[in-house]
């Protein structure tokens, strides 16, 4: 998934700003999806729903 792709600075900043309790509940796969994926699975949205701002 992260096959030599650069991490988007905004995504990294967003990940870093998550509370430790949320980051601890993410699997390594979910962390990679957060940082690299163009689309997130519903399970990741559910874990992060209180931090997502909808347009």
C-alpha cells in the first residue's frame, strides 16, 4: 500500500493530532489506510466519525 508513496503532510498532521486513545485503537492496516488510501473503508470512518467534518 505504501509502496514508496510519500505521506501527505496534511494527513500526517491529522493523524498526529488524533487523541492517543484513538490512535491506539487503530490497527496497523487502518493507520496505513489513513495515511495513504484514496478511499477509506466504512470501519475506519466509524472509528473516526467524531473527528470527520462533513461538507
